[in-house]
């Protein structure tokens, strides 16, 4: 930043609308077109003391922020994470180092707050690798033709009762089930106060011709206990051959296999529909083993969450390891220089220790590769095959990758 009038500071409460409108313009959207429900929710969730603005004189020309979140990591622990969000710079102010300055401020702030990790979902993945964020998880998109694919009911499905419920009224019970699921899947986010409103957000202007949000509950017939739920909408459509509507799945969670199968069976058997579309399922969704023809499900892997350690030592100590690990890592980190150096990681399924060391390194990598491997979805051997991890001691790669 060379212009004397351009500076970065936290926005004030009364600067929210200008700040948010700048973000929308940076993404090619028009502020007045944003539904009031959406704008109001993000206003409530955005943390003022973590919302940075780039100001050129009195005009907001760039934005960036972070949410104080908690994320599940391997070992069923849930740790603090800086959820980087709302990053945008107006086209008139690109190529001035503003994004680099904003990211530097956000990461330094996360370190001061004691958050070992930062995470984000990327509008453009190519941007964030240079700031140390690595692709740590993927999501599965499905487009299931219901007249060609059916779902086999798993054992116990007869004990599941399905019923439609008002999404708002059912939300507290659904949130309790969601919370129970969080520690079991690395990368899943714990929802703090206010965040339970996000999966219910359903402004009519954003429905694209679909129905209002629907909520399907799966309950155990004997106990009445909630064991699963799905939120979805139906978008009607017709052609000369008849109905060809779509089921648009928002989210689906279940704590027993029978409920998972029953919910998917319902969604793939709705009258007047032709396709079930799910944009964000885990790559190992059990559905892939319940459908009669997985090839016809239109399965497509897409990028999910990008992760980067903010504090290498604390981050690697915060998770557990399925096999014993004892390795010295030579880490490079251009954005957070306090991470650069050699780290001795030792641990197993009970815990871990990661400290600075002067011992010779076994593996050399950047913090981006640590982010890729952190949640367990990417192996170090795969990164080494891409030339992104170097083995300095024979055998260390296989040992650490396990």
C-alpha cells in the first residue's frame, strides 16, 4: 500500500451497510438486491472486532473478517478456529497489496486470540494457497435420477417413522442431533449462538422457483427419539412428457444407519419429481453404498474446506493420530513467519506433543501442505508425489503418512 490515504482499520457499527455493500460489489453483486433476511443475519453474526475495512479516504474499498468458530479435528476434539470470511477488494484497488495486508492482519489476530487454525471456503481457490491455506476436505455433489436409481433400505428401517415438521419448530431438536455429530467428522463446525439460524435462512427471493424450506424428521418408533433429519425444497417443473421437478437437499444428518437410509429413500421417491440434487455431501456418504446404480448418481467431487495452521505447534498437538508418529518437520511459512523452522511431532491415539527442535529434519514442506493433510483427508504421500513434500530421511514419508 503506497497511497497515504489508504489504510486498514476495524469498521464501526454504523459502517456496516457501507462495508457490506463493498463486499457485494467486490463479488459483482448489487447491495439493494440482497434479501433483508440475509443481510440481517450476516449483520448479527459478523464480529465487529474481527471485521476489517480498507478505507481510501472515507470510502470503504476492501473488506475482510473472521468468525470465532470451533471445528472438529481427528480424535473427536473440537478446537478454536478463525473462520476467514467476507474477503473482497474493489476492482479499482487491486494489485496494491491490500489482500496481503488484510490476510496478514487476520492471521496475526488469530494467533493473538490463541486459535491454532484458520479455515475458509474459497470463492476462487487459486487465491488462498499463497497465504498457506491447503485443501483439507472435499464435498460431493450428487444429481440422482429417481426413476433410474433407488435406495435399498438398511436393516432396521422398519423401526423408523418419518414425519414432516415446521423447520422453525423442529430446529432445537435438529440442532441437538447436529451437535452430537460434530466431533465424529473432522472439519465439521460447531454452531454457536445465532448460527442455528443459518440452515433455516430461506428468503423467497433466493428460492429460484422452489418451495419454502421443508423439514423431514426421522424418529425411532419405539422411543420417539429423533435419530435423523433432512431439510430440503422442491422445485416444480414440467415438460411435454410430464412432471420433472427437482428435490434440492439443504442438509441431512442421522445418528443411526436406518435413519440415514430412510431419509434418502423418502427424498428419492417424491411424486412429481425427477432428480434429487445435493451440493454438499461428504465424499464417504453411506448413500453411495445404498443406491442401486452409483454410476447414475452424477457424483462429482468439489473443493470443500481450506485449512492452515496459525500456530504449528498447537495445531499439531490439538489432534490425535491413528498410528504412532515421531517425525521432525522442516516447515516454511511466508505469511506467518513465527511458524517457520523445525518441529518435532510425536503422538498417537491418546495425544500428541509438537515442539521446536534443532534436530535434523525428516520431511520438508510448507504450512500449506500441513493444512492439506491436517484433517486426514489427504495423505502426505500424495502430496509428495506432487512434489510438495520432500523426504529427507528414508522411510520418514511412509511413517508420517500413516
